[in-house]
């Protein structure tokens, strides 16, 4: 990361603190639709990868130059230690991740087709993450608080609105990416009152807003959150801040796997936003990071550094 891209204006030891899930992804590719009745099918490929939306975000933000502290719980098992090593390998501070020998580390089986995917998740240690895992001085440790996947965090979720309020009171900014609600109730009371930045994809935005139309969903949420950034897949990404509206197209790449692309986008966008970059530049860097991670299997893989993202953008700049 170049010196001119270093975040400024904070003497706190971290730029971002994240409390969230920590689980592996087991990605199966090919003809992955199962047939019950004890029928056996063969698939094309299997990958064990570092997973979880919040951790993929944290890895992306770290590779883009932010100092990230991660709070979570894992089991004292092979998968848990695999995830701890993955976070550390990405430059994320995992010293506050609690290892609990009574728990099994969570896991998600991703059934990946060429143009779609389905996920089966075992919560395990994910459901044990709670506000008690935060250190007493947590709100003074970083300048930004990121919340991801609240629908999976059953023990933590009731406390998240209070934690978001505490973060704001301590001078932190706050972002949220809900990801999908497995129950599809989309109940998020208290989650938007202290929010600075909301980063859903288009399907999540429409579900949360209760509006089938994307424009109506954007207009609804833009009255509740200062900055709404919606990820549109192959159509790029769109940001709305008051009367300002900015769109950036997606970059053409050969897509191998879309797992973690949205969370990687979040990390890169936030790295640019915390540096005071324009919304256009934030979107471009987010799209570049998201595109690059789709060229490899696994959410941590293919994530760029700031310089790598900038070089990628320069190569794809219209002439």
C-alpha cells in the first residue's frame, strides 16, 4: 500500500473492528443437485476454503491496507485452527478470537453451479458468538465498526443495535451487510438508526425494504441510511448518498466462483471510503476487488491489495 493511501485522522490501534461468524466453506462444483433415495452422484471439484462473510470482508479490508481486529468464536478443532491461520495469513488480528473446546466450528457447504449457488450451513460455534466476546474497551480500539450476517448470529443479534449505538457514541462509523436471512423474515428492528453505510445486494435490499422494484427499494432505504451501496452482480454497483447517485459497471473477468465476491467488494469499498475517496472511486475499487476474487475458488483467494486493484482498474479503463 502506498503511503498516500494510508488511512489518516485516527490514533486508535485499528481502523476496523469486526465481530462475526468464523467458519469454513466446503465448495462443491459441477452437477451439484442432490438426488435422494440413496442415489450417488459425482461432482467435478471440491475445495476447502476459508469462509464466512464477515471474515472474507475482514481479509479484503486488511489486504487493502486497513488494520483489522476480528472478534469471534471457533471450536478447538481442525476447522477452527484452519480459520485462525487463514485470518492471520490475510493480516487480520485474530488474537481476540475465542477457542472453545466444547464447540464444533461452523461450516457451510456451497453447491456451486456455473451461474448460481446454494448453501447449507451448520452453525456450530457461530451461534456462540456474543457481546461478551468483545473486550471492555472495544469501542475505543478502532474508528469503524462493521456488522455482517446478523441473521446467523443468534446470541449476538439482540445486542447488535446497542453495540452499534455504543460505537457511534464513541466516535466510530458503522457499516452493515446483512447477507441472506435463512428464515426470510428480514426483521432488523433497531439496525438502521446508527448506521452510516449499508451494503446489501439487490435481492437483499428489496427484501429488507419490502419493495419489489429496485428503484423504490433504494429510495426507501436512502431515507433511513446516509449512504446505501447496492451490489448488482454483472451490472456493477450503485451508491446513493442524499441526492448524489453514482453507478460503476462491473469489470469483465472469467468467473470461476462468485463465493465471497460481495464481501470482498465491501472490504475494498470501505478501505477507499475511510480514506475519503470519491464514491466513484470507492465503487471502482470495490468492483475490481470483487471481480478479481471471482477468478479463483474461495472468498479469501484472489483478493487484491490496493496497488493490485488500482493496476487492474488502469488496465480496464476505457481508451
